């Protein structure tokens, strides 16, 4: 009986942790628009260094300073999404053009 409860308990704990992680990400705005994600990143950049410094002082660790990020990840992400969507939007037209070129090539070979 106990052998069956351990895997079930592990599954419930893992599922709860995954659900909590998704909830926190949604609550902080990470799953929203690019502007909300950029705002959440700025908030994390201001809040995390003092919190990490406080925790490392409790533990007694010495960590190097955090690097400064001078680019907007949301702009990079949006550029990548736009590139992929642009390629997907012209894919049917390109497939048609390549198919027609292939048929023309095959017809020329048969003649």
C-alpha cells in the first residue's frame, strides 16, 4: 500500500510546484504582453540584488556583483517572433512557387 502512495505523493507534489510556478509567472506578468514582460524584468532587476545580498549575508557566501543588462529582451524576442511569423505567412506562397518550378523542370526533362 505504501509503495503505491509514494509515487502518487511525488506526482502531487511535483504537479503542485509546477502549478505554483506557472501561477507566479502569470501573476508577475511574465506570460502577458512584451511590455508586461519588460516591466517584470525591470522589477526583478531592482528587487533581486538586495534580496540576494541579504540571503548571502545570512549564509556567509561572497558573490560577484550582478552584470548590467543594457538591451531590451522584449525587443529581441519581438523581432524573433516577427521574423518567424513573417516566414510562416509567406510559406504557402513559396511552397506554391517552388512546386510550380519543380513541375516546369520535370516537364522540360520529359520533352
